[in-house]
């Protein structure tokens, strides 16, 4: 059961780090979109 618990912890850690990286990429993309909108809008106006 100790081996199973270790594998479960490793698996959960991989999932957690993957989710964290996905969230970071999502936030970065939102920031980039906002920056692009700010750069584009003065040209349109």
C-alpha cells in the first residue's frame, strides 16, 4: 500500500503541476489579448 500511495502522490503531483501550468498559460493569454486590444483600439478610434 505504501508503493501505491507513492504512485498516487506522484500521479497527483503531475496532474496538479499540469493544471497549474495550464492556468498560468491561460492567464498569460488573457493578458496578451488585453495588451493587443489596447494597442489596436487607438488605431481604430
